[in-house]
C-alpha cells in the first residue's frame, strides 16, 4: 500500500490525550483549593475509568468541610476521596483489566492512593506535577509523595512526568447552533 502522508501532524500524543482527559475530569471537583483528575488506561490505550477528587457518595458537597487547615474533623483530609481512588472504584468491569494498565493524574499520588494503585495491578503512573504547595505557597515534595515513590520502586510500578510537546493544550467547549 502506498503511503500518502496527508494526515495532520500536530495531533495529540496518547500521553497528552489521556492527561487532557484527566485534567478535564478534575474540572468536576468542587474542592476550592485542589482539583485532581485521574484517567486509567489499558495497555492497548482504551480508557477504563476516570475519577476526580470529591466528597464520598451521599455526603452533600455543601455540608463538606473543604478547609485545608484546622483540626482533622474540620478539614477535607479526613473525608475527601482522591481522583485515583474514585477512578479505581468507578470501574465497573473486571479488575483483571487493570493488570498492566496506566493511570494519568494531575498530581503525583499520595501514599494511600499509591497502595490502591499497586493493589489494583496498575503498572505505570504518568503525572503532571509531583510537587505540592505548602501553606506559604512554597513548592515541596511531601513525605507522602516520597513514600509513594518508595512503594512504587519496590513494587515495580513505573512513574514519570507526562511529556507534553505543546504546553498550551486548551479544551474549548462550544455549543454549535
């Protein structure tokens, strides 16, 4: 078969595409300070599940303590379900399909999500950022991220930052009349 080579050259890579879906999913989060989305993809590039951080099912968002600082029961940290957790729990198929899968996330998984990722059989984590802002706005690698990386290394889960060719990938939603 003769190649014609007339297709677009500026299309998204798989990594850019799935990260864009994770970012789009994060836009569903009602968390005022941190929106995180996750997209789980099979080894043959099929989307298996998506999720974003938010309140557990049945816990009304308007009653949810979204604060970042304060005692545990008055902050989001005791209650929020992370995007990775929701993506894993939202999946309705056979968990066997997670074996060898990849997960795309905005922020590097915390140590609790790392355990879920490992236990589910996901073998690659592709992330946008692995540094977090502290209360003063300084970027740092948290102990939780360090613990995640230790577990991933020990359990053979690869992790790497997404390679984005075009730093300005915009998602434009427009209604056509």
